[in-house]
């Protein structure tokens, strides 16, 4: 289990290696990744609060914060219109408040509930920026980069709400959010798989995503059965990281298409 998590983390280590945004596809990719990071940071915080995968969770939290800030600077600098720049100015403010909570030492239930609430504003603005960049692109592949990138966010969102439910933070609402994200994730997989632009390499990665999804979904369903434990939470944490790594590769492959 630990080795699988190491592999997933290594796959994400090169993320954000470019010092600037290369083009609009790259902008959509990075803008979409900001959505994911809002949920991944919360997931890591909730894992730390429950002493789940503590070493890995701390690394995930630290790297998520650093990558979010780096990409925020890049996306603001690349913004091709005042409207997009305005979105990222607003995101900067929401992120600052969220980051303050993420980096405070207290890890109790009250703080965790506040984290879950604050990440919603960051997610909404990050999604707005991604949509704006997709519109600026005006190409079908831009939509596919957005859809693939959103899968990364959904993987982290489901894991976050699993951990929130395990911590008795709005258990009914958490279960409903998992169900909603699950339906969207599965529908998007079909869209990505059946897109005319999907290459053989993309389809191969999606086969890997299907296999990892099965493992991840089994873990999520255990919460719905009101049976959870540190070991089961660890399984979900690890599976979400692995699914994230696969979907990040798929997003990158769609982003590299010059159509």
C-alpha cells in the first residue's frame, strides 16, 4: 500500500515543472489543477486530523499548498483578459484565507469543518477561471482538457468527503456529495473514452483509471455502510492519490493535442 502511494506521489512530482503557462491548453490544465488542489489540501488536512497516513498526508498538504501558489502566480500572469485576471485576483484572496486555516496547528473537528467550508470558495473561483480559459480557447480539445482535469478534482473531493464523514462532519451531506461526484466522474470517463480526439495512449490510461476506480469505489462504499477504520481510511487515501496520478496524465495527454 505504501509503495503504491509512493508511485502515485512520484507521478505527480513533475507536475508544475514548467515555470510559465505555455498556451491556452496548458492554462486550462493548470487552472483545472487548482480545483483539485483545493480538495486535495482539505483531504490531507482531514487525514492528519484522524492520524491517517500522517507522513504522506503532511507531504501531500505541503506540496499542494506550494503548487497552488506557484500556479496561481503563473495563471495571473498569463491572463489574456481583465475578466480572467479579476477571477484570479479574487481567488488569491480566497486562497489566502484558506491557507491560513490549513497551516494552523489545531486539527480538531471544529477546525476540520471550517476547512471543508472554506475550500468551497476556492473551488468555485478555480472552476470559474478554468471555464473562462476554456472559453478563451474556443476549441473542442479545450473542453476535453477541462473535463479530464475535473476528474482529478472529483477523485480528491470524494476522498475528502469520505474522511469528513468518518469524522462525523455532516455525514448525510458528505454521503450526498460523494454520490453526486461519483455520478459525474463515471459520466465523464465515458465522455473522455468516446471522444474522437482520444488517442490509443489516452484510452490505455483510461483502462488503468477504470481498474483504480473499482478499488477506490469499494472503499467509498464502506463508509456508506457505516463501517470505517484507520485502515479503511488509509485505503481510500492511497487509492485517491493513485487515481489522481492517472487522471493527471490523461489531462496532460489531452492538453498536448494540438487540434
